[in-house]
């Protein structure tokens, strides 16, 4: 017996209600509730700044250190990129001396806590290096080259600012971590590309600059961005050198006023705001790179 056109089995058409329910369930399960919680925490704290005089006063003082935090992070990261690239290439170099020097640097930095490294670089390495430069200048002056010697003798270890010591310390420590990122990026490129570039008459240096490095840097760009965000957070350690970043100012204000809740709440939301903004920028760059790659 044939079915009438209006008579259809329930199996003939899938139930849209079931599909909608699954889709809604998936959306709810994959929704970034953690991000909503962070935004809610930030909003409540900034609302406290608006409503409470104590919070507003703490915010007005601590925010002055934000420029120092950002400047140190940017300057240190630029230097760390250069140091890391040189050390990363040294790690894969066929030259025994270059490879061992680069490996010593990376393993030494990775084997010591960052806070200890900051103390060591600021109070031992930088003064020793400046002292050696000063002695070199005195030696140059002794042979009659006064004008050149004065350039070197100007390197006074005692007068060297802790702002720059902190910047150098961050740059040297993060240079080792970036070196491993660059090394991994270079090694991720197929060896055939280097061989093809050499077969076209390029030298090793030309092939590395024009063929390998552009691809390697593109591959490791997300990791480099993540390390910059990490450096912004780790820059709080420079407060132990009395550099007046937001951490140092918050500590001084809390110790003077005993308003620990206000001080460290403001400090927390400032770092959290910085990292959230930088993470969103980094995610946007990654999406654009992926879109261009397609």
C-alpha cells in the first residue's frame, strides 16, 4: 500500500530540534567562560577604583610606574631578540667554538633561577665588565691615545644606573630562551631548502638570511610573542633593584600606607590588563598570518 503524499514517516526528515540542541550544547561547552570570569574580575576591580577613594589613590600612584614597566620590557626584548638570534645560530653552527660558547650561554642561563640571575648580572657581571672597559681605557691612555682612552674610562661601574642594569639583566636572561626558539625554528625548515639555495650559487650566509631565516621567524612568531608577554610579567622582578616600576611603587605604597588590599589588587589588574591586551593582539597577528598563508 502506497503512502499518501502527506503521510511521511518520522525517519524521513531529521529532527531540527535535536540538531539545535546539540549545537547549543556545543556552543555552551566551548564558550570561553574563563575569559568572561577574567573580564568580570577586571571590571569589578576598576569599579572599585571609581567608587573607592583608597583604591583611586593607590591607582593614581601605581599607574606612574607603568611607563617604566613597558619601556624596560620593550628595550630588553629588542636586545634579547638580537642576542637570541645570534646564540640560536651559534647553537646549530658547524664551528666548534661558536657552538660550545652558545651552548654554554644557554645552559648556564637556563640552569639558574631568574631572580638570582638578575642579582648576578646587576651586581657582578655589569660592574665587572664596566671595570674591565675602564681599565682598557687607562691602558690606552698610557700609550698616548688620550682621546680614545677617555671614551673607555667613562664607563663608571658606580654611576651606572640600575634601570639599565635591570634592562641588561632581562635581555641576557631572555636571550637564552629566545635562542632555543630560533634554533627550533631554523631546524624546522627542510634541509633541502638550504641545499637548493646553495646550488643556486648562494653562500651559506646568503641562504640563511634570504631563504631560511624568513621562514623560520614566521614559524616561531607566536612563540616569540608569548615570550614577550612572559617578559612583561617577569619584569616585575626588577623591583628588587629598586627600579620604580609598578611593582616597586605598589610595594612602597603598601608598606607606607598599610593598604595592602588596594595596592596589590591594583597591581594585579594592571599586569592582567597588559597580558590580556597583548594576548589579543598576538592572537590577531596569528590569525592574519594563517589567513595570508592560505
